[in-house]
C-alpha cells in the first residue's frame, strides 16, 4: 500500500463528485479521526492572519547535501515507509517543537489507487506526545497514513468540510507544485532529496522568517534521518543563524553599578536641591527638604533598632509619607517592606510575622491596619518632634550592594504569600537604567499610581528620584478612571506607568498628553498600543518581582499593526528562552523565559525549597551565576525581541497584580462546606475577572448564602483584587485522564444565576439600576439585596456602571463614594432616586 503514498505533481487534479461517492463508513472514520483536533497551530507569524492584509504566496528554496537524501532513503526502507511518510513525520516533529503543541495536523495530497494522476488532499492528525523518538513518530505517521489510504473513498469537498482549511502541507515530487488553496506553510521535498522549498503566505511570514523555518526544518530532518532513535526534543533545530542572533542578545555587563540607592539619591538631591521632589494635590517638598527629613528619619530608625539586614514595615497612606519612608529605610540600610493599609489586617499580620519585621512605620490614622502586630510601632505624626531632633548628617555605614534593599510579598500558590528579597545592587541597577534609558529629569513629573504593596510603586519612586524629577502622588488611584485622569492633569504629570486595564478606559488627551507612557503589569494588545503609541514615547515593559520589577522593555512605534513585543533585557540582565531540559530553543519556537543578571532577587524569605526551585544555576552564564524561572512562555522574533505567549502554570495578572490562583483555591478549600475548588480567569468584554468553581458538601446549599459566606471568609485573608467575582457550584469537577481537574473543560460562565424566584422589585429605580449592574458586571441575575462588590465589582467596573447611571438619569454628577457607602442595590437605587 505504500506505493500509493506518493504526492501529486503539478499536473494532478483532485477527484470530482462525478467519479466518487462518499462512503458513510469513511465519513465516520474521518470525523472520528479529527474530532477534538486543535483548530489551529500557534505558528510564529510575523503578521497574524487576523490582523494582516490579504496574503499572497511566496517561496524560498534550499539545496541539500547528498548525504541527507541518502539517509532519508535508508530510513524509509528500514521502516517500510515511503519518503512522504518520513518527511511528513519530520514536519510534524518540527511543528511540535516550533509551537509547543503535541497534536499536529498535516495535509498531504495522496494519489488515488485507480487514478494515480488524481489526488485527494488528506489532513491527518499526528501524535507527538510522550517524549517520543523520531522512529516512534515515523511509525505513528506510517500507521495514520495507511489508515488514511484505506478510507479515501471520499469526495475532496467532503473531507475538506470535515478537516477545515489546511495550515501545514507536505508534498514529495520531482518539481515543486503550486501552493494548496488555504495553506499557510507548504513544504516541498524533492524526490531525490537534493532540494527542499517552503511556500508561505506573505505578509503572514516574511522572507527572513521563511528562510529560518526552512533551515530549522531541514536541520531537524537531517538529524532525524541520521539518528532516528533520537528523541524529538533532542533533534537539532538551532541553526547557525539562530545561534548568531542569540549571541547578540544583551548579557550582564562586566562593570555593574557599584553605588547603593541611598548614595544615588543623595547625589541627585545635591545636584537639584531646589527642584520639587514630591507633589500631591495639597502639598509639595523639595529635594533638599526631602533629603533632610529622610536622613533624620533614618537616624531615628537606627535608634529604634533598624539597620542592614533588619526589616522595617511601612504602612502609610498615599502622600509624602510613603516616598519619605521609602528613602529613610534605604538610608538607614534596613530592608523596606511596603504594606497597603487597605489590605486585610490578617494578611498584614501574617506578612509581618513571616518577614520577622524589626519595627513598623505608620501614622495614627493608618496604624489600625497593623494593630495585630506585636512588635515596635513608630508613628510619624506622634514621634514628629523626636524625629526632627535627629541629626541631618548622612548615615555613614551603608549596606553592601549584595545586601537587601526591599522585601515585597506576592501571591503564593501554597496559600502563603511569598516574600521576594531584592538586593541593593538590583535596585541601583534599575535606578541607573531608568535614568539613562528614559531620560527622566527635573523637567518631568512622574506618577505614583501603584499600590505600595505592588513593586511597580518602587519602579515609580525610583524613576522619579533617579533623575531629579517630581514624583506626583495620586490619591485617587482606586477611584474611577475619569477621576484618576483629572488628578493626573491637575498634577501635570508627564511620565506614567499604568496597567492596560486603566489605559483602555482612557485616552491620551484624558491624561493631558503625557510625553512617556509605560504599559506594565498585564499584556498589552494591538488596539491598546495603537491608541497610545502615536504622539509620544510608548513603552511596553515586562518583569516579575523576582527580577527587580522589570526584566525587559521595548519602545512601541506608530503605526501599530500587531501585538507588541516585550523587548530585550535591561542592562546587566540577560533573558534565556529554554526548553524543559534548560537548552536554548530555536528562534521563533516557544520556550520558558529565564532571567539572569544583577536584577535577580536573592530568593524567597525563609523559604529555601521554593527558592531552590525557582532560582537555578545558569548553565549559559559565568560560573556561579543564577537564573530565575519565570513560569512565562515566550519566543524570540527575528530581531531578537521577546514576545510573551502566556503562562505555564496557574498564575495570572489581574489589573496589574500578580495572582496565584492556587492561593485562592487554598483558602476556598479551607472552608468546611467546600469539597473541591478551581479558580480561573475569564474575559468578560473589556474586563478580566476571577471565577471560582466549587463542589460542596450540601447540594441544597443556597447559592446566595454560599457566595456571601465564601466572600466574607476570603476577604479576611485576601486583598480585594484576589476575590472571585463569581462562584459556580458544580455537581462534580471535570477530570482529565490523570485524574486532575480539567480546567479547560470548566463551563464558561458570565455569572451564576441564584436559585429560586427573582425578588419583586419595590421601585422602578431598583429594576432599572439592576439592569445596569448586570451589564457592567456580566452577571446573569441581580437581586435587590445584592452588594455590588460581592457580585465581583471593583473600582474600574464601578466607574463604568456609575457612568451608565449618570447617563440613564441625566445626572451631571454622581460621586463614586455613593456606591461605596451604599453598595446594596436597593440602598443605592434609593440614594440615586433622591439626587
């Protein structure tokens, strides 16, 4: 039967309905064979088909050494296979390595038995899972193609309707055939193995990319034919051109920054003493005065027991006290531990205990948030006179660059937040990078938008202070986007770092046309970049907390046609894309992102096992160097820039915050009524939200009561942004073949509908506003006793809903605080009706 497995030449034409009739058994075979197949391969497009203009065919060709053709022929004879089978297996292996997928669809034109001059384009499904050798894949391919041959009594249009349009096409013939309609990549292999060509669609793929792909494919095929017992993951694909590009990527420098952040700030304060260092709506302070006050506070901290290696918690509101305390802790040589006073007191207590904080800096108004902490408490307002009496001479015994600068607690998959220990050297390197790469100076006003507990706040303060700019502290960071924008304009901010969630709700004009905007914390898409790149410098930045806030960035220039890259490594850092054996992946192929260099954190505080799992020896760097396993997937483009492809685990980014879904699941499982829990992030319109799927012990549990009880329990341990927006009760969790929860099989949910009849509305306003709540929250049903925030609302969704109410009621003004004061629908509707 292998004799019939020859590809069509250029004169072949498909069978027609006049000569074929569809055999129902064959139709069922193909439906069964292709059922559940992936709809598309994640090919390394230069311009994805969804965003690119109409494509036209193009091609590139390689002449191959005679040894390759001979090796393919020998392998085919030994395995009782055709050349087409060997080449098809190689294309499947190449596609698997290139996309990271194991389920590969390949289309090949098979000759008809009775009419070999006529062909049937057959799409077969090839399995590359389980770390197979090339021989394993070849044998699987042989079996699948022989089955295909046995079920070819079909019209081409019938099979095309079942299989869908082809992506990858393989043909073996004496001359290159025309490109198959709908194909995106088509490999032609000469009968004698002397040449190979890759047909592609331009501009989906550029000529450079096509040449690179063809080199990688032929390299893999040559290696497979020579050593077919090699595992797919070990077959060569890294071409000389790939290696040359990787060698050009940034590497840690030989002369990293030697100063510590306190020294860098002192130099800036001495150079620009009269420049405004910090500004809020109500007050401002110069660099001279901020330097003096921070120095006095540093001496006071020293007297209270702080110093190099000791941890000082800072729990203050949004004002001058935050950057003042940040600088004072750095000047004292201690470790800065930011705490957000809006977070649950239980969580703050656990963080302070885990960090073994020496003392906590706060104010009388914010100290209630850390009342559970039993250690020393320094209140800036209460101790104002004692602080003012301290000397203004610099603290002389500064820490070594290898000592810690700050400690940030992030979400942890075990239910415990992880304390990331960042060094003085890492923060100093970030400061110099921000000053030099972004040209921030005294003419700029830089936003402080982020929560103190989020490491982006360290980035923002460092960006301003490294260049002598003014730090504009936004007191409305949790307000509606319009109110945030109004304060940004009022403060005259020219530089800002904001999450895409906020940027999507605003326009550049809303912010007063800033000169530099950095998008960070979440993935930046094409539409967002296209809206913000024109008319200013627009930067897309990426980096885990473990790499001192930022690992890579890139400028995004207008016009924007595709999703932007996340760029190249910061100075004195390096980025590796590695496979599961920590080997470099070919350019264009997905790999896990590893970061090395001076920005690496020391590790996780008092969690050595977790540190050892995430911070590994760097086999690609100098002896003794380390690299951090980010858990993110990426690929390199032809220019060496990095593209983000998603996560390899259950961590997500929500409104700029890093969230370990496992931490939420841990707290759900701790509730006595919950048997199993799985949390996923769902997209509803322009908003992402967390959805918790549960099985419970009591099937009759009232959904409304359950949601209220779970939210109350979780809100005592988790910050607001980690609370699920919806709770969906299932009879049983869907499981995969390994017996684990199959997250992909969890039902889509736009919001669970509570059981039981809908309550009767008591006023028309209740019914009217309930509809606006449903639209804003994406829930199926709202009751008059429901709380907006218990239904999953947060500040940005609240702003959207408030705007809708203003428009519906033609109100000139509807303050956001009304929703916080009256979060229950009936109360909120009554308050709106009184306006």
